[in-house]
């Protein structure tokens, strides 16, 4: 899970340097905008992630089916081999 990067000391120092409420408002809006724009997932990001998960899920299912079929084939081959090797 990605954490939101926020430097509280830097933010606090910027607020202390502000001389009036307009500067305070601008600093707060700028910092909030940075957090939202840089660190939060959008609906599109989440949709792309869901598509990637679905793709991986299908690939894993295909791999499991192949592995199962190879295992069944190997067991059948060994049974046939041992059947012919019986005295």
C-alpha cells in the first residue's frame, strides 16, 4: 500500500512564514493540491488496477490448468510404463 508523503515540518514552517490569512489559505490549498495530485489514486487508476488483476487471475488459472494436465499426463504415462513392466 502506498502511503501519502507529507512533510509536516516543511508544511509547518511555510505556515509560520505566512504574513496574513490569504497566504495561509494559498499554502494550505497548494499543499492539499500536491497531496491529491501526486499521491491519491484516481478512478481511472483503480480501473486499470482491476483490469491488471483480472488479467493476472486469468493467466494464473490457465497455468493451473496446464500444470494439472501435465500432472495427469505424467501419472498416466507412469501407470502405462509400470503396467508393461509387470512380470
